[in-house]
C-alpha cells in the first residue's frame, strides 16, 4: 500500500510501540496527526503517560490532540469490568476497550480531520485490498496482539494500519531510539492499564469487593478449607490459593452466592467443549467449521470444531483433545492459520 502523502491519524499512548509506529508512518511519507485518549479516571494533565505522548509528538514534529474520554472509559470499560468480577466473569478490558471505545474514537476524529486512515501501535497485520481486508497475526507470534482485536468490525479494519505488524519489541525500541525519543527506554505497560498500583485485588477492594470468609469445597461438596472471598479466584486457577492442600489443586467452579470455591485435581480441570456467547465473525462461515482456538492472550491454540447457533450469536466449541478450563468472561478467538475469523465470550462451565 502506497501511503505517500496520505493523511493518517495515529493513536499515541505514551508508550514505545505507538511512538515507533508514528516514526514508521513518517518514514513512508504519511501526513501524521497524533491522538492521545485521556482514559485514566484519576489522572491529571501532568500524568506521565500524557507527558510522554506529548514529548514523542514534539520530537517527531506531529500535531498532537488529547481527547478527554475519562467518563466514557469509566462507563464503558472499568464499570463493566468490575460488574463482571462481582458475578465471577473475568472479562478482558482490552478487548472491551478496543471494540467499544478506542477504535471508535480514532475513526470519529479521523473523519473530523479528513484522514484517509487511522493507525495504532498494535502488533498485528492486515492483508487484502481496500475493498476487504483481513485481520492477521503479527509476524512474531510472541508479540502478536490480534487476540485483543477480534471484535473490530470490517468497516474499522478497512481503514486501519498496523505499522508494527512485521516488527518485534526490540525493533520498536530501536526505531524510537533513532528518533532520540526517551520513551524507547520505558518499560512495557501492564496488562490492565487502569490499575493504580498494578495489583488487581487492591483495585477491586477499593471498588466495593470486600473480603469475607468462605469455604473451599471438593467435588463432593465437602468443606476442605477456608478462603477470604470467592471473588479473589478465577476458574482454572492453580496458584496462590492461600493455603496448602498437600497436592496441587485447581479451581473448578465458583459459587458467588454461597461464597464457595470448588477445587479438584488436574485431571478434573479439563474440558472437551465450551459454550460461547456474543460471538462475532470476520468472514462468512458454514454453520459448523474447523478452527484453531486461542483462549488466552499469549496462549497456545487448540484444534476444534465450532458449531454456531441459528442466531449466530452463540456457539459451541468442541476440542479435538481436552484443554484446561477457561474462566467465564474470557475471550475465545478463532483462527484459520494466521487469519482471525471470529471469536466469542466464554460462558459458564457445566
């Protein structure tokens, strides 16, 4: 794709990836404007992320826009995340943000400015023509972020650019260093950007989830120990259970109404199928199709058959071999080779 003199709006976060993406776009002759979304509810104008983004824009000679979306971010990303945790759903806020806020804002501002495209520093690729583009994994699997992008619509993909799709983190730091941008030395961001201390449990406690003594149960319903609150655990968890049981145990299910956590052996924590809801497809598919299914952001993929319901919003995934339990609320993403073809939200295990 020849991008010479094309107008591109870039999401500039204050991290090394988006700064490197900006430098690559300029190298290709693009007319780049930077947009920073001010999402962090408790931050002020002197927030280091905003300052880093402004500094990167200045070094690269970019027009820089800061858009205050703190209220929308709280209402559309943080609040749903907390609500999900209260009912035992471990949703992925990055997936939610990308689908409902970040890319929607990029497109809206791109339209206002008359930009041809908008871009981010995600590690993913797009193939195909402007009349129909496909979301693909990044070249380097360990950097790939396509898992977080599977809910983007075709209308968004058709105008998107991912400059880092063929790069890795070392490349990104080198590119930022060439621009003499100090952001090249900034450590990688944490998985959940809005955690003040980086500690999820502390964050949730501040927002109304309190510790309350409950029971660990075995599969027969017998009490085998105590814990400080069922919301502190996720299905499939094996570590940091708070006490020793003489052997490795895994969280099989959680009953938040009873404040009970059911534990079992490793072999009990395997599943052959799972139900999904809020399923989306990035291409036309038959009612039953084969796919490689990824259950975690940096996880492996598993061969499976997917059967979609008549409404296409629900599906059942049947794995060729048993896989570890996945926590309700997480995303299961479908791949055909490197191409993302759809995905959905993991439902309650039965």
